[in-house]
């Protein structure tokens, strides 16, 4: 009988105890894999999302840069407006230097008929493909002031189809020309209308919340920002890189918390495995002593106990990775609930390298947890064990 067979036989004799230990390992590795995968995907997806916005910087009213990130990426409602003349000043200062200068107006308005608050996002419709290139739209982008584009959540909740009418502010019906496919973000909850119509609905004549700018020459970015900041008072300019840094800083606290949870879970699992294997050694004192008496070396005894621990942790590790992938959507939803901002895309995904790391980690966990019990087993005296 091989060492592995002996180890499996011993583990099988204490099914319930070892099963509970297996669950602890499974949970620890699942959480570890999910958090590491989430953190890796978070950074990659955030970079992709920011790079796809099609603008180099955002001009907003002086305030919090975190609000700017939410605005440019997912249309957060910010109760601050730029002065009406800001757009003209930007066009004047940037004459011939920009490819895109996209003003937008984001606000909320009561919808008495639906008994809720509608979120309105006004922008120049020709700029949608530059600002939201990841969107998939059924139908077409509105071209006239009596047309709107609906987010998935609005259309799904009200059972609205392309060609239907949607009433805003209980005053005017708009034709729904397009519906955005589900993005699983705040984008799904907005009603998108031409900027001029949004200004009319809000009562903010020429009002805008922000202006997105893409320069013809990106190398002139810093110089341009310095000029605008100096010559146009009352504005704040935030670059895409600054947004990335700002969001990453906000998210780092949540990441530290989540990794702390993983560390505690791993520590508890390690102690649990050590306790289970150690109890098994105490219960098998006579058996191990008899094995020593018939010729088993200390190395043989050590190896059997270590095998038991490694089998337990590697099985739990493998199942933990599978478990994390199967419940990826549930895990993502849970983590997103306490993250200040989360980019688009799947965040808990299969990663061979990450899976290999977690599997090796499980093996090391087994060796560490089984070392002391295995060492303790080698100290059993054959004569004393046989005498009982």
C-alpha cells in the first residue's frame, strides 16, 4: 500500500471532521481567488474603460474629482453647473486644437405619472460613440429633439419598445428611437436626450454639467490644461489619468479590507487543518507506534501525515477555485456592494496563472498545517505505543 493510499484511508475514517475542514479550505481559497481575480480585473477593466471614453480631460465646476469620474463614466448626478459662457470660452481658447468638445447636462426630475425620479442625461448625440464606445444600442441614436434613447433598466421596467412613446415631466411625449443593451451600471437607469432638449426640460438655458475634451495633439495636454486653468476661473480640469488615480485610491481601502478578510479566513483554515491532523495523530498513537515497530521509519510516518494534510488542502483548493468561478456573479455583486466604484465587464474570471497560484498556495498551506502534527508523529515511541 502506497503512502497516498494510507493517507486516504486515514482521512476516510474521519469523514465528518475532514469534510468540515475541507469546507473551511474551500471557502478560504474561493475567497482568495475571487479577491485576487477581482483586483486584477478591476485595474485592467478600469484602464480599458477610461481609454475608451475618447476624451483627454473633463472640465467641470470646481469640486470633488471623484464626482467627475462618476460623471464621465456613469452619469452621476452632480448639483453643480458650469457658467453658460464656459463652452464658448473653451472653444475660443482651444480653437483648432481639439477633435471633440462635448458639453453634457445631467440632472434628475420628478415623474409624477410613474411615481419616481427620472434621471436625464443630455448631450450632443453625435458624441455618444466617442464618450460611450462600449455601448451596444438596439435601434438608432436620436437625431431630433422629440426623440430619446433609453437605458436598459428604464425600458425593461416599463416594458418599452423601440417606437413607443415616453413622457418626461408629464408634459411632452418623446419617441424612443433606441434602447441601450444591459451594461449592469448606472448607465442603465438614464434617459438620454439631445442637449438642447435637456436644457429646455431642466429650465437651465445653456446649462451644462461638464465638458469633455479630446485634443488633436495629446502631447499638448499639460500645456493646454495650464492655460485653461489660468485663464478661465471657476473651473476644475481633471484628466483621465487623474480619474484613474482617484478611483484607485477610493477602491484601495475596500481592497485592503477584502484582503484582510481573506487573511483571517486562511489563518482560521490553517489552524483548523492543524487541529484536525493533530487530533488524528493523537488518536492513532498505537497504530503509528505499531507501524514503527514493524519497520516504518520516522520519514515514512512524517510523509504519511504530510500526505493527509496536502490531500485535504489541494482538494479544498481545487474545489474552491471551481466554486469561485461558478458563483462569480454572486461574488461580484457582493464585492461591488461595498466598493465606491466598479468598472464594466466581468471581474471574477478564469485565469490559469491565478488558478495555478492558488493551487500551489493550497499545497503550501497543507505542508505548513501538517508539519507540526507530522513532526509530533515521528516522536511516538513504538514500545510505549504498543503497551498503550
